[in-house]
């Protein structure tokens, strides 16, 4: 397995532009991430020309009594291998329901924070069987074409390059590797609790594989690869259509040609739902687009019923002349964020913050953040738009307006950032 991993990771490193390869590794202490830690150690020792720097980050979810002790034991194991390792503890009030999803989001946010701080790439230990589980869960939720691509081996997300170098390896291969190399790892007791969706999915897949469909995991992974190829082909003509009919503004607002959208809808309601869902996701800052049924109902209402303006996913939708306008609502906006210089943050799920100054975010209080000319298509909505964009109150007490930019959500923020003291990069998720 070592040889196969080294060749695979070497290809990934070769494809990266910077000469120095800096990585944050999400290290849970479980079998998968510990296997990846040892594989990366072997790679670094035997491929000095790639100049890799790897920083394991351990997330202590603080959900189990033994979690802090385990986190420190994992830290010691990583340090013995020569890695500079840190522990990030999840604090704050825990929810009463869906705690695994809450923990996943908190873990991801802390890993992204560490990745931004080091101008690094993020390594995660998802493997072949994890991919099958993900596809199975998305099937049961009637996910769209983009969701049924599954996890990608290399993908930009919120300005960070996420790399999953174990996706081509099965869990039994990882098990053999850790057993043969006497690698210590920790079993999370929650992985045996069937009330959690992924655990239940794993159990179901095992039963299906045993009794009816031995190759279900292989077939799901094959479907993921085929669907990714199909989606990439569809994206080319869609991108051309979007460039002519969708206007995404750096302030976070959007406009769509209504007549041409209706033409798309007559040919494919599913495609139209995908387009509108991604626009709402971009403007509203949500992690996922609205549910397809809600989006479809919204589209039908906008097309065929004159019932005024609509709201969905933190977004107000206005119909004017032959256009639909999408503007962020003035609610659920958190302006109480502390900003430390030279660290990147996410504001409202919409903007990546890049700042060379420390301070606190504050509301613009109606002041013009972006100057709208008389011919600007968003002029009528400027008051709402300006009130959804933060300013920075520095430690010295001065107020800085942001420099506004747009970045594709699958682009590298480190290659796009400018030298402005306080910048907001709108993450464009349309047609990702």
C-alpha cells in the first residue's frame, strides 16, 4: 500500500502550483486518519524534493469523557513522528439533537481556520467505503446531480484546497496497513451507535453486501466517477449560459434573465431548480441549496402567479421587468465577530474575510459600502445590500470599509487575495 499511496500522493503534489507543499491534516486518532498520518510520514521521509510541511490538527469534540485524554495521546503519537501538532477544542453549548452534524460543522470550521492561518491545503482521511456511504445517504435524500458526484479527491471549497488521498483505498486495506505496522489508533464509541445516520448507513450497506449485492460499494463508487464525468460535461454549456444570463455582483446580490430562465425550465425543471438553488445558496450564504421541492414551488410561483416578491433561504427575490433579483435578507446576520490580522474568516457563509488589521466586525448602519451608479442594475436595492455587508472597527477605533471581490468557491484564496487592508471575497457557488 505504501508504494501505491506514494505514487498517488506524488501525482497530487506535482499538480499543485506552489513549490512548497503545506498541509493541515485533520487527525481524529481513528484508524483512517492514523493510517494517513503514517503514510504521510513515509512519503515526507522518502520524497524530500517535494518539500512538504504537514501540520496535524486534532479536534477535541468534548462530547465524551475520555475525549481530551485521547486527544493528548494522539498528539504525543504525532509528535513522536516529528510532526508539529496542535489540539483545537470545540466549546460552546451543545445541541439537543443532530449532534453529529453539529460536531461535523464545528470540526470543519476549526480545520478551515487552521488551514487559512497557515496558507495551507487541507488533508482529510475519507476512504473508498466512506464514499459509498456518502453516495448511499445522498440517494436516500434524493440529492441532485452535483450531490451525487460524491466526495472529490481534490476540490476547492471556500477558498481552501481539500485533498482526500485515501479515496482510492478500501477500509480493509487501511486495516491491513495499521495491523502490519502496529499503528495505535482509537475507536470512537459513537461509531457503534445506530441512531447516527452514517453508522446506520454503514450497517445497512454491510447487510446488503452480505445478502443481496456483494459489489454495492464498488458500484456506488463507479457511479460517482461516471456522474462526475457527466456533470463536468454539462457544466461547459451551462457556464456559457450563466455568463450571458446570470449577473453575480461583488456585494452578494444576483440577477437572472427571467425569459431565458423560463426557456430552460420548459426543457428541464431539474436543471432550473439547480440553477436557482445555487444562486440562493450564494446570496443567502447557506451551506446547501434549499430543498428542491421548495425551490420548484418558488419557481412555479414566480413564473405563473403574480403574488409579489418571495423569500427563500435568507434571500429576498424581486421580480422587475424581465429579471429576477436576489438580495440577502436583513436578518440572521452576525456582525459580532472578532477579527485577528492575517487570519481568514467566513462571514455569513458568503464572504471570505482577508484582513491585515485586527478588530471587530460592525454593521455599516446604512452607509454606502459599494457605490452604485445610476445605471447599476442593483441601485434600487442598495440600502438592503449595504446593510448586509460588514465594516471593520480596528483596535485603534477607526472604521474601514471592505474592498469587495468575487471568488469562485473552487478557487484558491491565497492566489486571489490582494494587498488591501480589509477585503471581502464573495464565494460564488453558481454552477459549482
